[in-house]
């Protein structure tokens, strides 16, 4: 499945997610004693590395929590079950130490998995970390981070899967493409790839078995194809295709600064999604009118220290300046799910449900630092604040209270804060769409996160490739929720936008226009195409299309109808391959 467009011919660099390759060998009896000693030496080196980390944390102002975790890791390293069982495997089964330790870890992992109490069950991951450390010491490797460090510029990264933080670290090395065995179009890893303009093909079964380090490989992120060790002819075909695509994109960009106004005079504001502050100029270059979604959590997840108020202030101020005179919609932290901090927070454990605003309202130290930075930045441009994952009016009340507390404190300290900062709520949970009227009454704008809204409406995890075909943006249930949201926003006379991936797909532009969205926000590369589709359409025809599909009950029937209409109507710019789900899945 192609999840980020572009064609690349490059050399494969493998990133093995397993932190250490484990050798499995039976040793002769004469070597068993020295193998046991090797195990204990590795334990000592692991302890030394914990000491080192602890010292650097202490001097860097680490919290008691961090130090407590490291202390616990040290105790686990010496745990008689881990060492005793490993030693037994070496002596009795003549296993090498790595094999013995990994067998023991698998056994301990199973025990943890069966613990009923979720708190103790979670501690299994600490044992995993400790085991990883021990295995790394045994094999003399430095682990995953080093695998990333070794990737050279321009490489095609081939991996089983990458977390968003890992994708970020890899992307920063200026790689040319991603090919992943796992992944989906709305996973944050795919979003990172798109926003960094890195062609990506994901959900390729068996790819890590077939591509070796240094293999030449063509990656076509538009068609979702890869060719390993291409022939000369294949290389020529792809080079031609790549040139054609570049010419097509150049042509589209010529009209980019014209507004997205339909032939019958309805303007849709098109903004850009921003995952990295440094990319803000790409939105303006593509014809976007400011930022519709700045995912600030990406500032937090690929590092072990956290950006403080001053660092955030500097980043938000720079983005506001760069986007001026347009508005910048900055979303408060949407941590949780697949976007995890790399550091532990005092006493607050994220869980799949405790994410985004729910998490922030618990971790007021983190949230208030962000709010302080945002409010202080507000005097430097047109700031709009966006709150993710809202599900209840009590959250709305608590968010407003938090903002006014922070404002009062800042003013008392003598800081300047803009008088009027528009506050918007994301509608990305079905419950939020169902209370859209109440939300709209308290909001200055609403923004629909279709990525999450679709996953929670249709009960399909967005990163579960097993149900990719069930990710159906035009499912009648989804459309009803979208319409409830736009109706509520119109009644309250507040703007309503979509900032999920659905907005970036030109095939949906007419339906979204008809549903009443007056703003769309998307990855910069999609802006010229979506603007062009809107400019060539009329609101009237979009309403006729909506009327027609309203009579249909099957999601697949609706999708096929909209697909074929859009492809016929915009044959030169909308192609069948630009789809959110593979054709076979429909
Ligand atoms: C969404 O859910 O559609 C959205 C825009 O937020 P994110 O993709 O960051 O979850
Ligand atoms: Mg979301």
C-alpha cells in the first residue's frame, strides 16, 4: 500500500527492530564454565551502564521517578530467576548465553502476560528492557539507536515497522524512502513520511525476508509498488514515470496561490498540517493559507528530555512569524496511543484511553508549560488553539479553566498575552460528534479528526493492517457524524474543518464540500491537487452527488460511485491509485 507519494530508486538500508540478533548455538562441555562467566560479566557491564545513566540523570536533574526505575532495573538484573534459569540453560542444555537469556526472558514474559493485575502485568516491559540491555551487552552491540545512526543519506529504509519516534529519527537522516512490512495509511508513521515528503510503501508481507542490505530497489509510493533488483528496462520505465509525475506536480503548483473557490463562488479555506516546525514554509509554498493543525506532540516524542516553556515559546513564535499573516492552529499535546514519551512522568501512566486532553488534564505540569508557551507566543501572530480528543463538556470546562488560570498567572507576572485567542475542539470520537451542538456553543471553531473518528466509529484500529479494507471514510455512519458536526457548527456560526487524512484525498473533496466543511487542512503536498479539484467544481454538483449517495446504504457502493465519478470528472488529475484503502479491500 502506497502511503506517501513519490518514486525513488535507491539502495536498501535495513533497520532491524530486534535490538540484538541472537545466535543460537550448542557449546561443547568444555566451554560451559566460561560461558557462565561471560553471562555474569555481561551483568556487570549492564550494571555499569545503568550506573552511568543514573549519574547523567542525577547531574541533569533527573526525577526521583527515573532514579527509582533504574534502581528497579538493577535489582531485576540480579534477579535469581533471570540469572539462575539462564545459568541452568547454559549448564544443562549447553546453550550459548544469548540463547539461554532469551529463552528465560520468553518464559518470564509469559508469566507476566498471565498476571491479572494490570499494574504488575505492565512491569513485564521493564523486564524486557533489562533483558534487552543484558543481550546487548552479551553480543557487544549497542542496539537500535546505532542501527539508525549507521543509515546513510539517501538510503531506502527497510524495516518490519517503525514507531513514529523511530520514523522521525530515521527521517532526520535524509533517507529517500520507507518500505515497511507493517503499517497503514493513517498510522502516525505514514503521516510522518508524508509530511517529510518521503515516499513510503507499507504492509508488504515478507519484505524483510526478501530485501537485503545494499540491494537496489525502486519504491513507488503512488502506486504502492516496490521492485527489488530492477532490470535496466524497469529502471528506465520508472525514471520516465518519475519525470512525468514531477512535471504533473509542477503544472499543478502554478495555480497554487489562487483560492479554492468553486465555479459558483463558494470558497474553501485550505490550510496545511504541520508535524515539524521547520516545514512551515512548505505549506505556504504549496498554496496553503496558514496552518490548520500543528501536531505539537512530535516535539516531545523523539527525545529523552522534554522541551521546556522557553524552547516551546521559541518554536511556536517562529511558526507564527513564518505563517504570518495567516493563522496557525496549534493543537495541544496529543500524547498516548502510538505517540509515547520516552521518559516516564511522575506517577502518571498513559494508557490507550488516557491520551491527549485526558492525559494533559492529569499532567498539569506538562500541560501548563505548553499553555504558558502558547499564550506567550500569542502576541506574535494569529494563534488558534486546538484541543484534541475532546469527549465531554466537563473537559471543555476544565480546559477553559486551565487556560484562564494560566492566562491570569502570566499577566500577573507581567507577560503580554493576546486578548482573544480562538479556541477550537477536535471532533474525533463519535461521542464528540453526537454532542457537537454543545461543543460548538463553547467553541470558536471545530476541527474534525477523521483518522480517529473513523477508527472509533467503525471499530478498526487505525494501525491495524488486518482491517485496512474496513477503513471507509464514506461509510454512512461516518458521513452522518460528519454532517451532524457541520450542522452544529453552522447553527452556532463557527467555522468547521477537517484535518484528518480524508481531507487530503482529492476523491473526497466534493463530498466534503457538500457536507458543509468550509475549511480543510492537509499535508502540504496534497494542497495543490485538492485546491484544483475544488476550483473546477460547483457546490451545486457536490450537493447533487451527496443527494445521490444518501440513497445508498452500502459503504462499498458509495465508495465505488464516488470513485468512478471523480475519476471520470477529473480524469487528468484524480487517479484510481490515490486511495486510502487498497482496491482489493473494497
Ligand atoms: C485525526 O485523528 O484525524 C487527526 C487529525 O489527529 P491525529 O492523526 O494526529 O490523531
Ligand atoms: Mg486524532
